[in-house]
C-alpha cells in the first residue's frame, strides 16, 4: 500500500557527503557494499540534491560535471553538499525495495542535479526520475542541469544532446531490462493515454 511504501521510505532514506566520494567510488556501477558506510540516515528535506545520471555516459566527464556543481554549491552555501547518489544510497541487498521508495526519496531532496550526457535522454529511468520529481510539486527551478561533455569532443556531444532534446521519444529509450521498459511504458500509457502525450510533456520540460 502507499502507506507501507511511505513508512519504508522514511526509514530507508539516506544521503552521502559528496566530499567523501572519490572518482574510483562512482566511476562505474559495479556493486561496492563498502560505500554504504559513507552514507547516513536522512530526513525529508535535509538532503541537498538527488543526483540523476546515466551509467552509460563517460565517467570522467560526469565526474568533472559533478565536481563543478559541488564547487558552485560550496561557494554559495559555505558547506559541503549531502546528496542521494544511487550507487551509495540504494541498499544493494534490497534493491527492489529501495526502487519502490524512489518517488519518496526524490521528494525528500531539496533539488535535483541532472548530469546530462549523450546517453542521458536515451535512458528511460532517467526521464522518469525527472518527470516524477517535477510532478511531485517540485518546479523546474529546483532542477540544475550540468552538461557532461567529453574532453576534446565538446562540440560533438553538445550537438548530439541538442538533437536528443529535439527528437525525444520514450519508445526509443533503453532500460537495463526489457521487463523494466515494458512496465514503465505501461505506466506512461495509463497516465497519459499514449506515449505521444508523454513525449510532449517531457519535451516541454527541456524547452
């Protein structure tokens, strides 16, 4: 039930200080149970940002974008940010449970930081994160976009992202599993009537 999910999410919501993470910690999505020790229990509204990203984007470029955002945050707030980052904050022994709690985790973060690279708009999970965040009464002003551009290929990557923004189609997005994609497309159909309406809503976010 919704009540059960809310109760579960309240006890499972965690954050990690970005300063405690190294490039090696988050360069790939290989499970690392030791990262859980760097997290701490968080209360709704106390986590500075939910970091939304694609594991298929270049890790070095993504790390640089994340550190750029971190520097801007420290300069503005005079403190290090605490964030929700999937590899650290999802319980690797109970992944399915934490994924059910994801909307509550999103709502518990003050902002969303989108690390947008050439594959971001091709990952349906990423799109659903943004859409869920906004439709839980969080405005676009609560989302910060950081472009993930590979060194030496900035023009190429910028052009690829511009094309992806202009031609977004959820049916062309990919998921880790076919079952996940089918489930999310079914949710989209039930909520919007068809994918075309959903595409229009998502495109409006990026205008």
